[in-house]
C-alpha cells in the first residue's frame, strides 16, 4: 500500500510527499483488523477489537517515538512425525505490527527477487501449488526427452529456521529494501533488529527465528534466494522448485546433480545453512520418490503416479485411536474429532487408493459407531460409504 500526500505550494507547483506507512493511523488500524480476522472467535482478538482505536493511537505514538518493543509471545511445542518443533504465537499488538510490516513493506519488497517456483507462504501459493509445479516439471521433462530416464535431487536443510544467522539475515533483508522509501526502510530494519533480539532470548547464539510469526515466514522464503537464483539462472535448471527448506532439481545427468549439490553446499555454508545429508539424496524419477509426504513416479508413458505415503496412513490411524481414548476420558469432544478427521480425509483422499479410503472409513466407524456427516462433498461421502460395513 502506497500513501501519497500532495502539497500545493504558493508558486502553484505540486510537491509529492511520501508518508511513512508506520506513522499512518489508517494503515495501523487496517493491520489491526487483519490481525483480528485471523482468529475473531478468540478472547484476545475480541478484547483488542473493543479497544482498537485506542490501541491504534498508542501504537502510532510508540512507532513515532521509536519506543515499540516486540514481546516474546507464547511458546508451545508440538511433535510432528517424531520431530520436535517449537511454535510461537504473538499477542495482538505484535500481530498488528507484523501485518503492518509484512503486508506493506517486506512482502512487496522481497517478491520481485523470488523465483516463481518458490511456493511457500505467498498469496495464491502453498503446498498444492508446489505439488502441481512438480507435476508440471515432470511432464515438461518427459515431453523434452521423451523418456522417464532421469534423476531428481531432493534437498533438505537441517534445522532450517533454527540455523538462520541473525547478522547475515539482517544484511540479506536490507538488500531487499533498496527500493523502499528511506524512512520506511529505517523503521523496518529497526523493527527487525528488535525481533532478532527477542529471537535470541532463548537461543543466545545469534541464530534462529521463531516458527509461527509472520516476519519469520518472509525470512524463510527469502533468505535462501541466492541458492534459488544460482540453480535457476546460473546453472539453467528449469525443473527446480523450493518449498521453504525442501527443494528438488530434475535433470537427466546424475553427475551434474552430484556436482550441483557440492556447489549448493558451498553457498549454503556462506549463508550459515546446513544441508541434511540424511534426507538429501538423488533418486530416479522412474522409481518412487517422496515430496511433501506424497510418493511420485514417472512411468514410461509419461503418466505420473501419486500415492500417499504409507507412514502418513499409519500416523492417522494411530491418531484416530488416540482420539477415541481422549473421547472416553472426556478430554475431547466428538464434534472436534469428526472435524479433524474430515479435514484430513478431504486433503488426502485424491492420493489414496479405494482400499485405503475404505479401511480408514471402517476404522472410524468401528471406533465411534457412526458415519462421518457431510454438508456437501458428495464424492468423498460416496467413496467413504461405498464399501462400509455397518450394523444397519
């Protein structure tokens, strides 16, 4: 969002003055509204909405006087596929500042420097976009070489968010702001430095950004852009895509990919990032390989076979059984269990076989004694109930 104020002088000439977005009450109020819309049903959001005009005035004053200080936020830990992740949720004031910072300055500043196949945390992009781009690249590869003989380099960073160095990251982000209004640039860098000081409270090693905050998402998609540009532009690899810390490169020559990996490790080392050798590998595209929990395979006819990872099925079956135990102990409501299960099924059924859909539906019915209810989604309801054995 660009705010321009026109000042007419006595000589009938017009001077254009760019207002600093951080000092504009309307922009701060709009950012607060976006923060509320993120979770309007929660008490902090409703409380902030009741006092939004007052909070807007206080935030505007704090920014003008350079007295704003981000808070540590609430932290909680999740176990995702056996991997411990520490998540941070900000309070409403910090969320407002984050929207003001990212929506108006950071996101527009970094977007021209991002490759198209960078698929995370951007408007009209996401997991589905990344998976579709992989399919497009596989089809393009087949049309060009008329074969499924080729290789894919799968790259993964180790402890990606936790390993980003603060000093290098600040220089990196500042380089993206070279076309931003000078006053806004100064305030942006001041806020980012304050954020990194908060990030450093727990680690105290000058590394790492919090997972869950909006600025961290901008940092996550932009920081390795040097690697993206090297692969796409310098090495000319058209069939490349990245989703945060997961990347792939498709090429016909395995030796080329081995050499490319060595060069990527050099750049990653310069950025303070570590390539996870255990998860980074080169696979044949004619055989099954996994990207974002989906197994892919390119056949001799150019058809792409997609299958959900069997481990994902196993995890969900264990979760459903755990939900039943929580329900029996009055620690979880049935409506919440049903919504979680429906969400998982709707997001994965297109990559599941008919037998897998039937088995998951049967397990749910055997545990809870009822069918999943749907307001719409007739196709999935039909697939789930087609071979379901009930007591009716």
